[in-house]
C-alpha cells in the first residue's frame, strides 16, 4: 500500500510495476502499421538489423496490453523507482485555487529525467543480442546521460549524434558525454553522408533531433556490430514510460478518487503517453478525465499538423509511421527547449487526438518560463524547460478552477533542471528571451509536401 508522508505519497520497492502497460491495446481503432520505403507494412525481419527482437515485438505487437519487465531492468529501475507523487500545496496557496495539484517527480534517475525509463531497457536488450555498441541521436544532455548510464551498466559503448550548439563545434550534452565516456558527435557532422550533405547545403546550425536521428540511423544500417536506440516516438518508448503512469495511478488512488485532469508536455510524446496510459481505457469508455498535451507554439504538430505517414528522421531513412506531423522538412525556430522542436507526435498520442480522447494546447517559451518561475519560487524545484510548459497549462487550468469556484484534481509530471553554472531562467530574468514565431511559409511548404506524398 502507498505510504502518505506529509505531502508525499510513496511506494515501496515491492510496488514497482512488474509489467509495462501498452495504451495502444485500449484504442477503439487499430493503429495503422509502420510502413517501409517499399510501401508495405514493415516486417520483423526488416527491423532486425537495427533493433533487438524484443523491442521489435513490443513495437509491432500493438494488441498486447502488458509486456513483462525483465529482471535486469527492474533491478536497474530500483536505483530510483518508484518515484514520489507530491502535492504542490505551496503552489495551490500562491494561486489561491481550489484545485488540488499533484506532480510525479521524475528527477531521481541517473539522467535526472524520465529518459532513463526507456534507455535502460533498450541497452539491456541490445546487450542481450551480443551487440557491443549503441548509436542514437538526440538534442541535449538528458538523453546523453540516460544512454551513457544505461550503456555503462550493461557494458556497452555508445555514440550519440547530438544537435550542435549554435555557432560552435560543440554538441549539446558534451559535458555529460565525458562523464559517461560516450563518443558524441555535433550534428550535423562530417561522419555521415546525411551530416555532410546537411552541412554543405544548409550550414552547421541547421541541426535538429530529426537530423541527429538520421545520422545515427545511417550508421546503424551500415555497421552490423551496433544497434540503434530511439529516445521517443516509437511504440516501445511509450510502453517503457508507462511505469510513470502506473505508479501515479496507484499513488493518487490512496488519497483521491482519481484525477480530473492529466497534463504533460510533448515533443514526440512518449513521456505523455506513459503518464496517461492507465487512464486511457477509462477515457475511451466515457470517463470524464481530461487528458491535455502541451506543445511549443512554434512546433504545433497536433494543433496544426496533418495526420499522415511520415518518417521519424529528417532524411526519410527510417520507416514511416502514421502520426500528426508538421513534416520532416519543417525546420522549427530555435527555441531553448530543443526536445519540443520535433516534427511529429507518437502514433498512440496521434490516434488518441484524432479520436478526440485527448486535447492539445500550445504555449510560447516566455509564458512557459514565466510559469516555471512561479512554480520554482513556490515549490523550490528549478524545472527543466519541458516541465515549464506542463506547469504553464497546470496553472491555466488551476486558475480557471478559481474563477469558476470549482474543485479539480490535476495530475502532472515534472523533471528538474540539470544546469549548474547558469540558471535556466537567466534569459527570462535578463530580458533577452523572446517568443519565436512559426515560419508560416516554411510550414506551408512542409505540409504541402506531406499532402503530396499522401496522394501518391
């Protein structure tokens, strides 16, 4: 049974989930299959050179509701899981809201974020195949630390293509890479065909998560001794993140009848899918729980994207999935939160949005950081940028409860900032932060290209 200690609700190690929960199995529709470049559904054989077989089965077997968590992964999870659920009473007091606010704190992992929830099982399965190296792409230190720790735990080497810091030869997360002895490449790089072409055509500052993933995927396709790891988007990454939602549901049930609202920021959406996973079945059955995905205003994949097949990477090397996307050709403005500049949203989240079981809102970075500062000064936790977007919507909903004199139980998840030399709030406090507008002409071209592809 959960233990309530003041404002914290704790689970014991014995209450760590033993299975991952697959929210796709609860959908009222069949999820469209992953498609190969040949135009046919992807087979397990096609994916085996890139991913370990268990991950492929988790990806393709969408009708299965539960997958067992391997003992080696559970042992690793126990280093930081179960994580606490905390009531944000001081924030409630600051806002003078009748809403009750509960946040799942995901900052105790080796990476300081939820990224480790999927990095660890992917490294485990890669180790089980006999492969010696992970290759992946990303946009910053959290994924670098998550992969570095996971690779070290299972005796693997790691190479990460990470988005280049503007105007430099350094990759985001290069400091974390040194800690974990990770080979890091500033993307776009000269190591791959994709990177060299990008550098020559668009320049060194044209990187994105999609470009970094394309570089990593290219390397995985030509080197038999390595396997590719994916930080988000794919079904198995959403599956692994379900430990967050499962724990939260059990903890919240100890003090409340259930959440009225669940809120999470999305880049590609796997963390959000994991948080809402236990509540999807009830929502589809007609329950009144509100599920809200928060986007960065400059990359409104759900709000303004099209529901179409698109690749996860910038070059279309990877298989395509049906999702809401602004198009892999779209190069979003350089907001500080790189992880929310991704062009597409996980198939399960996209399907839920299409069926109107979740809603999407967008916030710009000045408003999000300002909300984050309110949370920090109330609760004493300096937030990661993505968590600020979550908190912005939490505050919006909590203030509506105040206006309407209405009670509500709001559940959300946060991770702390891992910055040490500078505060993540410095650009806001110094007055240098600006909202970045959507590049309308570029977005229009990208969406037009997606629609043309659909018609072929």
